């Protein structure tokens, strides 16, 4: 690994991660800025709340690919786990702070899942299964996010410690630690709402932040003609 390789990977991964799929989807389908609705984020969860299930699935898959494609491409180009980790972190930061729309993005959960898929596909499959179970059991997308990110990190660490395979090394655990820290950091408002019992479940509208502020519009009303 040299400086130009690292610079190329970091910049290109950031720019790919910064593609605001949720924002573009809302603009194309409804002509609105999704950041003015629901939680104010551009990620798949807010797309579900504002636009519905089909756009949610499309955005979730596309956001995951923003993490998967650059990390996998980095491996085939440079065969470096360290650069893969740099690529994954850059993609998540791009999604959360997209240069294209004023650095107001999402929380990076779907992108992190995509990175996990590129780093360890069996781990990704396991996390998806656990995530689906949590969502069906408690109906909190935030709970699923805050549970699966640390689980992925812990699994990578255990596999590295046990030297389960040459593909599982301590370099990859760096991304797991980053994803855990960043997901928990960006979900602090959700943690507060869960504690107060005001966190909206799937299918419920945004209930505001519980601190005297008015909630954003949770669903776009159809136009009256």
C-alpha cells in the first residue's frame, strides 16, 4: 500500500458513499426534500416512513451497494485488507456527510451492511437474519441497527482472535469497531426516545424529539386537485 493508492481508495469510496440515493428517490418520486420529513435523514428507514415499502427496499439495496462495491473493488485492485477497511469507513462517512447535498445525510447502517458483505459474506447473511428477527419481534429499526453493528464487530473480533481463517484478521475488526461507534453515536436521539418510550415503531409516524420541538411531517400527503 502506498500513498496514492490510499488516497485514491479513500476519495473514490467517499464519493460513491456520498451518492444521496434516498434524497434523489424522494426528489424523483415526490419532488420533495426527504430531509424535511420524518427523521430528517436520507437513509432507507426514513424512506420507509415517508415514501413506503417499495422505495424503502430499493434505497436500502442501493445504499448497501455503496458500501459493497468500493470495498470489493478495492480488494480486486490492491489485495489489501487495510485499504478495504479504509474504503468501508470512507463510504460510510460519505453516506453520513454527503458533499453533494450539504453534508446532511443518513446514519450509515445499510452502507455498513454492504461493507460487512464485502469483508465477510457469511457474516453479512447472519446479520441480515438477526436483523429481520429483531425487526419482526420488536418493530424498531433503530433497535435492529444498534444490535447488528456491534454483533458484526464482535464476530469479526472473535474470528480474528481464533484465527478461524486467513480472511479474518485484525484489520477487519477496525471497521467493526468504527461501525459500532458510529452507529451508536448517530442513534443517540433514538436511544433517548427508546428510554422515554416515544421511539416510533415501523408503521408509526414520527413523534418528535420529546423536547418541545414540533415533529417533522411523517408522511407526504397526496396533492388535492
